[in-house]
C-alpha cells in the first residue's frame, strides 16, 4: 500500500478540475523532467499531445488544453498569477509557439498539436500521451494517467516501490478504517494525532504547520474572492455567480480589508438559525465559482469538490466555536486528509472512474469526520460520520453540462457540505456500536457501485443532466 500524506489529499492548484486540469498540468511537468533526466530536452524540436477518454470528452470544458500548455511552459499551478493564465495561452495560440519549460522556443499550434481522441486507454479513463520529435527525427513518447485529485501515474507505476517503502516508514500505517481505529485504541490517540505522527516521519513540525497554514490561507482567500466577485462564469453557460449576492444579504456592516479581517467580521455577526445553512452554502458556492473561473483552490480531495471542506470548516469557526484557532484548523485538515486517503486506497477519488460519489461523496465524508472530531467525537464516531455522509452519496453521477464544472457541480458542493454537518450531528448523537454499516463496508460499496456504473455517468458528459438539458436551455 502506498503512502498518502495529508498534503497529497489537499493540494493547491488551479481550477476547474483536479483530474482534467491539475493532473495534465503535472503530467506535462513530469514529462519534461523525464526528458531532462534522459538528456533529451535540448534535442526536442516539436511536441504533440494526445488526450484520451474522459479527458478528451470533457477536456475543452475543463481547460485540459490550457493546463497542458501552461505545464509545458514551465508554469507552476501553485504560484502562477491567475491573471497571467489567459495571457500566456493567448500568446501561444497567436504566435503558434511556446517557451518549452521557459527555456527554449519551439513551434506549437494548439489546434494541431493537442489532439483529442475519444477512445479510452485500458489502464484508466484519463489518459494522455506526450510525443517529442528529436533532432535525429526519432520520437520519444510517454503515457500518463490522471487518476483523480491531481495524482498522476504511469501504467508501470515506477514510483510505486518508493511509495510503498515510504508507507512502511509511517509509525502508524493504516489501509482501512478498522486498522485506523485499532491504532487509535492501542495508542490512545485521536485520528488527528495518529496522522500528525505519520506526517512527522516525512516533515518537521515547522514544515507541517507552514504547509497547513498555506492550505488554509488558500481556502480562506478563495472563499473571500468568491464572496466579493460579481458577474457570470466563463464557458458559455452564462451561469450567474450567486455567492456575491448571498454574501451581501448575510453580512453586517463590520469593516474589513482582507480575508483574515473578513473572517473576524463574520464571527462577530449575529447569525440567525435559518441563516446557518445560507452561510454554509455561500462559502461552498464561493469556492466553486472561483474554481469554475480557473481560480486558485485547494483540491479537497478534488477541484470539483473543493468547496465542501472549507465550507464545513468555516461553519465550525463561525457557528460552533468563535474561539477556535489554528490548532483546530490543523486537526480538521489532518483528519479530513486521512479519511480521504482511505477512500483513495480502497476505492477512488476520480469522477472519471467512480462518478460524483468519488468527489462530492468523498469530500462530504472527509468534512463530516473532521467536524465530528472537532466537536468532541470519538474515533469511532468520526468514521461513523464519514460513513453516513458517503452512504447518502452512493451512486451520485458525474454529468457536467457542456463538460464544464458548473452545472450541477457548484450546487453539489453546497449539498455535500450540508450533508456533512448533518452526518456529524447524527454520529455525535449515536453509539457507534449500534451502527449497521461499517466505514470500510461503505468504501467497498462505493467502489463496487463505481464499477457497476455506466461509463456515460462518469465525467463524459454523455448521460444525465449533460444530455437531458440542452445548452440552448441554459
């Protein structure tokens, strides 16, 4: 079993899709590193990319071609100024050349050199093949797969052995919920404490805190941006941004100038009972409206489900505990990351493989478990909450209209966040001994459901709302 860190599950990147945007971006980076390691980079005269399966079917709507061009240009999705994305892509299209890894200019026409092929490769639904023509005329090819959450692999999994060795270095390795609970009982630790000890085998405490701060700051800034941006989303569906209007109706006149002051002002706001769900929905919508407009978000565990975890964490900070600090945020993120890793190990977090249950379902389970831990739940109640959240997302299809991460994706984040809070409350009010469906059973069931699901409901835009609603209706 491979090692999966919290920072594998919670990655900073650019929207709208971790599988279709961040994954191809990272694949382009990996390919360049392979060429450099083989001392072939300087010999490259032309490049061509073939995109397969789900990546091809919804690639345009997910900006897969943009991501590949940016990755080939040497841009980093964690740090690129968002306003530069359109400029770089436009320049490549107009000049029909790109700065390969920012080091050399080569001819490149996106219309001809990025080829969308409908057929599926056998290893995974999200396949892509990079081809370089060398000075000698020979071609160097490499195939990558974007397997969800920004994870990228090659079929032969050359890094798998290294990852397995890393897993063995974890003081508390767990491949299932049952194993995780046994570790918690043996060591008398919470799930967050177990995860923290594993992270310490990879990083110093200072590095862990710095990265968790960076993740939370990105989430907070994303919500802030979404709540303060008007207009419609790009892509042709003319979807109106709703977080701005919701925020205007909910907020009071407390002054603020930045995301941190904004959070402080909300925590001072008197929230009426019926406004609680409105605030949670506002936070979730804000994140995914930013995601849909190629903004910077945190995959949690994917871009399409990026709004659930920050919305539920904000619920805790704004509604449940006004005295909460970074230690609470840290515990929430560590616990949510571990729950997500168990789903990845036992099932999938790729909508192209499992439908939306693998994205919104997993994110809701992650948030439910993490909230339960912050509210004083036992490890058994944490996994019970995660199970409840996933149980009520089983079979959820991925059917984006127009291949865009907008309808129904944005609203699903709001629903996933609300379900997570409900699941946490149900678990906290229950005795885990009475649970009829163990956590590991729902993970297995989710994977079995994914395998049974028709491919047209797995991020292909060939079924469900994607064909039931005509673009002209939008």
